[in-house]
C-alpha cells in the first residue's frame, strides 16, 4: 500500500522537479529558462540583482537603454566587442544566448531603478559638468549630452551614463581612444584628444550625476 502511494506521487514530483529546474537554472544554453531567472541566478553575481553593481569592475545595468543592452550583448556574442574585460567575462556568457533571451535580459535590466551614488563636493564636479554640457571645442570633442541626453539618461542605442561607476567609464574611454575593441562608434573621435585628467573629470561627474 505504501509503495503504491509513492508511485501515484511520482508524476507530480517529476513535474515539480522540472519546474524547479527552470525556475532556478543557471543554464545559459536553455532558452526555456525565463530571463528574470537567468538575471537572478547568473548576471546578479557581477552586475547585482537590481543591476546596481557594487564593484566598479562590473558596469551598472539598472535603467540602461534596452536597445543599447541588446546591441552590446549581440556584440559580445558576435565578438564584435573585444575589449579585454568584455572578452574575458562576457564572450562565454553571451555565447549561447538566443535573440529572445537577449531581449528579455535587456528588458529586465532596463526596468530596474538606478541607485544614486553618495554625493561629493560640487566644486569637484565643475570641470566634468562643463565637458558634459559643452564638450571641448578645441579638441573636436562634442558635448556628451548631445548624444547621451541632457540627464545622461541615454537615448536608444546611446547608453545611459548617469551613475555609472567612474572607473568603468574611464576604462571604456581608454578603450575607445587607444584600441579597436569597440569599433564603429563616434566615441573614437570624441576621445581622440582627451587627456586622462579630462576623462577623470567627466567620469567623476557622471558617477555622481543627480537623480531626479
Ligand atoms: C563573472 C562576472 C559577470 C557575469 C556573471 C556577467 N557579466 Fe556582464 N559584464 C561583466 C564585465 C566585467 C563587463 C565589462 C566588460 C568590459 O569592460 O568591456 C560586463 C559587461 C556587460 C554589458 C555591457 C554593459 C555596458 O555598459 O556596455 C552587458 C549588457 C552585460 N555585461 C550583461 C550581462 C548579462 C545580461 C549577464 C547575465 C546573462 C551578465 N552580464 C553576466 C561581467 C559579468
Ligand atoms: C555623437 C554622439 C556621441 C557623443 C557626442 C558622445 N557619445 Fe559616448 N557613446 C556614443 C555611442 C553611440 C556609444 C555606444 C558605443 C558602442 O556601442 O560601442 C557611446 C558610448 C559611450 C561610453 C560607453 C558606455 C558603456 O556603458 O560602456 C562612454 C563611457 C561614453 N560614451 C562617454 C561619453 C562622454 C564622456 C562623452 C563626452 C565627452 C560622449 N560619450 C559623447 C555616442 C556619443
């Protein structure tokens, strides 16, 4: 009698097991795993579950433009974006993602609310704010806000920069200036004559960007 009731339970247990699997799976090659689960089980380890990563090694994704996120994940998958950290961390992760998964992950992270960083003395932000709003005409550096938006909030495939980690922003500005790791963007020309100090100034301003 006892063994019979176990048998009756078996299909239910199997069904539950299957369900628990895709609800907790870390398998990036299984398109049936919902994007929110992949975000929580895999991406969160580096980017934070709400996209507000703590470590400056990992870019913040919260509130990022969905079209930009799609484009970057496609660029990692196709190896079009090949800067060293992108190659090291994101090529393997994006390898088996389908277009649908990419779209779902982009939607998930773009929905998350960006968290402000601790404010810093506004005197330290003046130089960066000037570059952001006016560019540096002598150096053919166009105002950042012309493409990234007046609140650095991003527009379509122009990424959000507000509240991004300063170290990450500086690293990417050097990637654009010195390498072909992210080809085919206007950022190559924009960074061409920027000094390291100017990169620090604008990145510091972006990291502390006020959220309204
Ligand atoms: C082991 C750490 C790690 C994990 C896990 C990880 N990432 Fe990343 N990700 C990185 C690093 C490091 C970078 C920065 C690469 C660079 O500097 O080019 C990055 C960059 C990105 C970017 C580009 C951001 C930008 O502003 O251009 C996107 C989008 C992204 N990751 C999405 C994801 C998604 C979605 C997942 C989960 C499927 C994920 N990442 C999992 C480490 C990770
Ligand atoms: C003409 C338009 C344009 C202007 C002006 C511009 N950008 Fe960009 N920026 C872009 C585009 C397009 C990308 C996406 C590059 C890619 O897909 O690789 C980008 C990417 C970036 C990134 C990488 C973000 C990330 O999450 O990886 C940073 C940092 C950045 N821009 C900073 C700046 C700064 C600072 C300025 C002003 C000095 C500036 N941009 C001016 C178009 C522009």
